[in-house]
């Protein structure tokens, strides 16, 4: 699968989680959904920042888009950290989740409507396929790391934030 299609699948998965949030639920359901969302977004941002964006930034016509994407990722990471510390039964939590959803959807729209089409114009299909394989390999490794150490989760700096 090429890199763009793989990333768009991730976007669809996150959108599905957002839809579940908007349907309401119990404290426990929201807690579980948030942890899934946080894990998915963390892994997605890691593969984009470490593999995808460096490859895309090599094309001068995409460099500004990549710079903006890094900035948007930094904002989302801060929002995830903030939300993790809130009580999910409060309006503060609901407002923070709404802002996160809006920001992520904005970021996704920019990637899918601006960056990805331009990338298809400048990058060969073979390069997109190779990049997609690198992303998939990194995702698989990231998922295995999470499975092997279920008690820890990545913070925005990629370090464990679990304390026993």
C-alpha cells in the first residue's frame, strides 16, 4: 500500500473514534475511547514525523506544508496531554475534546486536500509504495512495543509517563 493510502486509513480510523465520542457514553467508555485515540494519534504522528515528513520535505514545493504539519502536530500533542489530565465527566473535558477534534480534522483536511495531491504529482508511485512499506513496518513495530508494555504509553516526548 502506498504511503498516502496508509495515512488516509489512519485518518479514517481516528474519524471513527471521534464519531464514537460524539455519540456519548459512560465515564469508562470515554476513558477507553480516549486511550485508544491517544495511542492511535501518537503512533500516527510518530511515523509521520520520523519517516513521512522528512521524505516529503525533500520536495521544495512541499516544505512549507511539512513545516505547518509539524506545528499542528505539536498543538495536538499538547491537547492530548491536557485532556489526559482532565476529568472526562466535566464540560472542560468535553470542550477540550471538541477542540482536539476540530484541530485534527483541520490537519487531516489540509493533508488530504493539499499535501497528498501535490505529493502524488512529484513523487513516483514506486517511492510512495516504498515509503508506505516503511510506514507500515514502523507502525507494526510501534504496535508490538505497545503490546509488550501495556502499562506505559508515549508522551509527546516519546517517554514513558507511567509510574508504578
